[in-house]
C-alpha cells in the first residue's frame, strides 16, 4: 500500500535526539570538512581514485570505472597485491615494529605480532601453500578458529593470488562441504580445534566429515591450536579406533593432511607477491544463508581494497596509535573487511579475540579493552543487547577510558541500545557510528563520518561520500523525505560484489531485477526530514497489517524501550481480516515477570507509541530467540512457528534447540 507521500513502508518511530561530535573530536578527525560530500557527489570516480592512489601499485590503472550494468570494473588495467598493501609496505617502513595483530586466546594466551613479523609469517605460509600445489586462481577453503594464523592464511592466499573462501568455524560439516564444493576448492586450511566457552570446537573432526565428499580438495593444512587438550577422536566410535600416529588425537590422512608446524616454519621468509590485476578475484564469501541457499559473493582486488581502506580511515578515524577492535569473526565479511583488509591497509593495530564474551565471566570484552587499552570498538547490536541484559555492573567494573570511538554493524540498532552503548560503554564521550552494509557491498555504504555528522540514535545517518543511495516505492520512484520504502543504490561503488560465483544469472535476478538498473539490497529504509536514513530490516520481514506496510523492526524497537524488555522479535502472522497481525516474541530482563498482565502492558505500550494498528495480537515470552550464527534473529522460523508450519531450514542457526523448544511451548500455550 502507498499513502499520499508515495511511501512503500510506513515510518512510525520518531527519534529526535541528536549528538553532534565534540569540537575536540572534530579538530582531530581524519574527515572534518563537510565539503567532502559535495566533492564526492560531483565526481565520485575522482573521489575513489584519490583513495586508490594511497595504495601501492605495481602498475597504475588507465580507467577508473568501466560500468556495463550490472557489471562494474574498477581501476581497469592496474596491477597490485592486497597482501603487499596490508603488510609489506608497513613492514618495510617505520611501522616495522608496530603491532599488527594483538591476539588474545580464550584461555588467556596473548600474542603480539608486529608488521615485520607478520611479513615473514605471511611469506612462509604463502610458500607452504605453494608447496602444497596451490597457485594463482586456485580456491582455498579456510575453516579455522579466530587465531592469528587465520588472518595470516588470508594474506598468504592474497599474496599468491589464490582466492580464499572462509567458512565460519561454527558452521557444520554439511555447510562446509556444500561451500567447498560450490567453489571447487583445491586445498583446505583448518585446525585441530579452537576454544569456545571453555570447551573445544573440534574443527578437524567436522572437516573430516565434510571431506568425505569433496572431490576437488587435494591437500589439507592443519594448525595445532588446542593440541593434547583436544579429546581423542572417535572416528569409528569404538575402542581402539585412535589413529596409529601420535597426533594429539587428531586424525591425519596420509598424503592429504599436513601439520602447519611441520611445513610452515621451515619455509623461506621471502615470497614475491603476485602482481594481480585490479579485477582478479580476491575472495569468495558465502552469505550466512538466513534467506535460502548460500550465495558465493565474489569480490575482486583493487576496488574492494580501495573501499575498505577509505572507509576504515574515515569512519573509524584510524590514527597511528589506535588500538582497533572489531569483535566479528573473520568467518563473516565484517572480519574480512574490518579486521584484515581495511585496518591493515591502513597499518593499524588490530585486536583479535578467539572466544566467547562470557568466558570466564561476563566482563571479558571489557577486561580486554582495559588490558590492551583499546581505543576503537566495533560490535553488533545483538551483542549490545546481550550486554544490557547482563547488567551494567560488568562494564562498570572495568576501566574503559581508553575508548574514543564506538561502532555497530549487522542489524538495525534500536535507540535504547544505542543510548546504552554510548553512555555505559562510551562514557558519553565517544561518537557512535552505526554502519550499514552487507557481504555484497564489501564495505560500509551508509554510515556517519564521526567528525562531520551529528548522529541520531538508531540511524545510520547518510550515505558515505561517493555513494548514491535512495529510498523508493514499488515503482522505483524516489519517496519524499519523511517516508519509507526500499533502499536502493543508484551508482556502482568500488567494493561491490562483481557477481555470484558460478551463477551470474542469480546475481542479476537477486540484486538488479527488482528495480531496473539499480542495486536492490533487500532492505527497507525510511528517511526523516533531515534526510537521515533509518534502516528498517529486510523487506521480507515487513508486515502488511490492515493495509499498512509496517516494519517489524519498528515494533521491536518500541518494545525494547519498555524497561522490562531485553530483546524482541516481531512477525506478521496470517490473519483473516487484517491480512497479517503482529505477534511479538519477547525476552525480558533479569527480574521481570512474564505473565498476562505484563503481556497486556506491552501491547498497550506499543499501541501508545506507534498507534493502535501496531498493537501486537499476541505476546509470547521466551528465554531465547532463534538467531543465525552471526547473531541475527531469524524471523522466518518464528513465522513458521506462529502459523503452525513445518520448520524451514535451521542449519544456519546458532542453537537449533531454541526453535524446537519454542515451537513446543507455543503450541502448548495456543492450546
Ligand atoms: P543472508 O543474506 O545470507 O541472509 P545476511 O544478510 O544476514 O545473510 P550480511 O551480509 O552479513 O548477511 O548482512 C547484511 C544485512 O545485515 C543487511 O542487508 C541488513 O539487513 C543488515 N544490516 C547490516 N548492518 C546494518 C545496520 N547498520 N543497520 C541495519 N541493518 C543492518
Ligand atoms: Mg543478506
């Protein structure tokens, strides 16, 4: 439905607080002249070329952009190497003894690797991969815990021109197998295991299961991370099934599997970087698959590197002495772009943490910030809401005064959580950058520049300079300010995906066919009177209630404003008269009741905030919500539960038990 404004999705929540950057922050910011926006809009290619020029090239490009919709080529004719840009150029200069990777394992082990050391490690690993027969263009699957060797492996692949495809270490053998086979990987880099919540995630065991049916894999490089601490393998389930060799209980297949420590340290610490064409593939990364069969997002070298370099520099305001911590796993794009390629292209010190935020206690993150004097902290709204639920005592017990900038990514952040983050973690002094982007976009597209843009809680504010975004209705017409609709990006940007691996047709269909010639990310958004963007979640999650298109995210945000609510997921359930009716799944904060009176109170609260049409028909209390392994709520499964359908694919869930128990409870209460 469209109202008079032409809006496709209604804009309901109003949030009027604004937070301009402090004069001190502005004075020191990497970007503090608002003219950057006009300059980039007038000449986006020139704008991006300026940042590309800050990278090191073996040969300069001749054409900035070659755009034949929907295919873009950036910096055509150029030659460069991503690992050279992230490592060599720092290792050769004054940053040689600067810490590149500041690693903390879950058990508490700390390693600090300087750019000089990183250079040698990357070269050795690159040589080891070559010795295993990996060459330019061969795909390498990577299935590892969050340890320095994971970042080193990515850089080693980039060095020799072998596209990497990282599969998140929490994924099952089945997910690993499917992704290896889709990209036809020649080698796998994995580990015996990694530490998580005091236990061992047995990666090699899962890999062995996957490798029973992966015809293209020839070699497997295995890092020993947990060592003898790993419980013995039970390959045949029976007594006496332990392998003959003493491999710490790890099954090593003769001729296929090689220990990292047996081959990498012995390699020469020099390996010439492969001169890569700007458009050569840097990596393939499968999206988490919360919306169906995983898509192999393909990123190339020069445009991607330029995009992550520029956004890291301007949005994180990176300075020489910053200690930067992005809490994402490198298994997600956030880790690719903002642990490895973006910050390292800038020569930053990057924190990597292996384990869980509540091990050994619920202040682990704050302890890490205190101990390593972290200055920039980037995490997900789901984590922030969890920290809120745990209570303020944990952060308050630690010294967080080193922080100077905070960021979020992954989901819309509701204003309550944003304010909590700013006050309780940032002490009210750190700008908060809410950054919207996707695996597909490669780097941030909608985000504040912290030294220029006044922020509003819950808004990703405005497109990054050079990004031409819009909000449109069903017909693709721009919706006036104040209205909501579909987010689109009108012009190509350097880090955009080039296609889907092996499926260009699907690439065209998914991203470029909804609105002719413009990129459709699949998200809803509204713009306020100041032109600020407010992301409304996936359009698949929008409800149609009595003729109104309502974003589930706005109801969730309203619910979370109630003091009792820690987290909420709203769905539209089929309804005979209204079409759909809102149903809310709610997790309460510790100490609050979950009875009929509370449900009524919450229904009234939402109706008061957003209007009667938004009043949830049902409130369902749940200790947990089904989330993907990257922490996003899977509303599709909640719809299945509410409508009594068979549950759809649950393989990408962090904890499949949550949905089945939710389904049983729901069925019980519905009678
Ligand atoms: P899949 O596409 O496989 O279902 P996914 O979309 O969860 O997985 P990502 O590419 O990691 O995988 O996530 C991008 C999506 O996350 C965006 O399309 C958007 O829905 C959401 N998102 C990311 N950052 C923000 C943000 N700052 N504000 C609102 N939503 C965000
Ligand atoms: Mg997506």
